[in-house]
C-alpha cells in the first residue's frame, strides 16, 4: 500500500475541517429526527419579522457543519447569509465580552453585504471618527476614514477587532469605550443593515441572515463574586442588544448555560434554544443501533470516495471498503464507532490517530486500540475526584438528577463526559436520555 494513499486518507479525516464537498451525511434520524432546516431554517423562512435564535450542542458534535448546510439551504432560498466563526479572527475565547461580539458582527456585515451606495459606511465611519483619537491611542495606530475606498474603510474596523483579540493590555479600555457607546453603535449598524437590505432586495434577495458561530467555545469567567460572569453579561444582561440587530440572527451558545439555572432566563429572552443531539449508536439498555452505526460507515465511505492517486481511482470497493479494506473486521470498526459515543469529531480524530499507527491497510485492531487509549487519557485529566460519584449516578439512571451540586452536571456536559441523546418513541414522543461517555466508562477510576 503506497504511503501516498495513507496520506490522502488521513487528510480526508481532518477533524477540524468541514466534510469535503459531497461528503455530508444526514444523521437526523439518529438525532431524534432533528433537522436544522426545520428547527432553525423554517423559523426564518416563515417569519414576517426578524428572528433571533440560539443554537447549541456538544463541542465537535457537528454544529458548524449543520450551520453550513443551513447556509446553503437559505442561499438557495434567496437569503443573503453572513456566516462566520467568531473565534477565527475576532474574539479570544478565554476572555470574551459583549463589545467583542458587537464589533465582530459589525466587521463581517460591512465586509460582506453588497451595496449600490458608493459610501455605505458613512454612519459607522462617523461613529468611529467621533472616537478616533481615543481609539487610535488604544489601537497603537491611527484610525482614518477620509478619502478611503470601501475596502480601506473596512480595514479600519478590522483593526479594532484584531486589537481586541491580540492585545489583552488594551482590551478592557477598548471595550469600555464601545460599551459606553453601544446603543449609538447599534443604531448606526442597524441603519447600515436597513440600507443593505434594501439593496439586497433589488439584487433579488429576500432578507439578510447573520450566523455567529463558535460563541459556544467561550470560556466562562467572573472577575469578582459581585460581578456577572461573561456568560450572564452577554446572553442575559445584553439580550436586548443581542436581539437588536435588524436582520435574522443565529448565535451559538455554551451548552452549560442551557443545562443550568439560567435556562429559563434564556428562554424568556430568546425563546427555546435548539440543541443538536448526539448521534445515537446505542440505546439506554446498551443495545447497538444499526442505523447509527450505518451512518458512521457512510461517513467513512463518503470521505474516501473522492480520493485519487495521480488522477487514478484508488480502487477501493466502497460497498465493502469500510469493513474489509479500511478496517480489518466489522468488530474493529464497531468498537471504534461505539467508543466515540456518537461524537463525530472524536470519531474522525480517532480514525486519523489509528492511521498514524498504520503502515498498510486495513487498519488493525491494535491501531484502533492505540487511538482509543490516547483518547481516554484526555478524559482522565478532565474529571475531578468529586465528579466520579456524579458520573456513576448518571450511568445508573440515564438521567441528570436534581442534586444540590447540580452546577457540576453542566460542566460534565460541557466537557463531554456526559452526552445527551434523543429519539422518537412509537407514539412519536421525543425521549431524552443521558449517558456517561464510553471512554470515561473504560477508565479504571470509573470501574473502581
């Protein structure tokens, strides 16, 4: 087997990239009949007013992939979609506040919304001009808008978001300046959006949709016991501003907020938060789900299908490749699937790790076991001593109990030590249950 082929297969399973073109697998039937086109998309398409929706799920469960699917669907429906990952360029997930998000939204909207007006940024530019002197001192570079092209004006806004992310020393001062003037910035941004929507309608678009992804990755912080955490400041205190943009908006939100005492406040402020469930590979009784396992086989097959070496098909028979040519046996593949817990990114990471220990296809039991052992180590360091008892309770009941220390359970969900699954029963009622991650269950501390 050529090294080139193993290299190509390994790159097809890059865990932090969206699936290659044509490799998307619809797993809605093993997620409790969940569909992003129904849960989020339909609210946008059928609403006569702008909507603001929250969306969450376990990190790496496929949220961004589903948002890309929604973007494609809405674009086909003639919506203009601005979709960006907030942590790519604009926010530091270890230290994020509302001002960072507002400026990130401003930057991406002005970069991507298309205008007939030759000077669409007049209002925003004037807002920044009024604060240019103080902001220039903080940015360590001059802000100027006179005589600049549209692209050059956008670059001035980019300076602000880049500095907020890259310069912790000046971050607070910039935020204070923005927060003190946030209502007026929101107003000029909405003037820009309103004008942009008129221009977009002339271009044949129905409306504007803003998708702010990866806010669920923000790490919760609290400066003092008397102050709100950044989660509460962004999604509770600032909910009016978060909802205040004159376009359809989808924000991802940390899953720990949804499974906490703040859930009711979120529902009051934003309506129900949509949760992307895990892919169910086993039921509550531990019985295998063939439908779920087949979805994971399909994920592998679709990623391998486009691979060529020097323009030539690699010769794998995809009807048999997954279990007889890629893995040495059905049993080896199923063990890898089940140990992922239905978590797509972890599944893909373990395939790539198993390939690291493979000199020739098929992938052996030994290589899969090495990948599983490496993944187990990550969970060992994520669990505190007092949490093992809580995990045992979840394992015994398949539920999250109401306990005095219930704040621990959101943390276990956030760390993916506990996973949520959903399915429809024979009466089409939605059933929700929880399981300790299979990798955690294999740790000696859990068994002991």
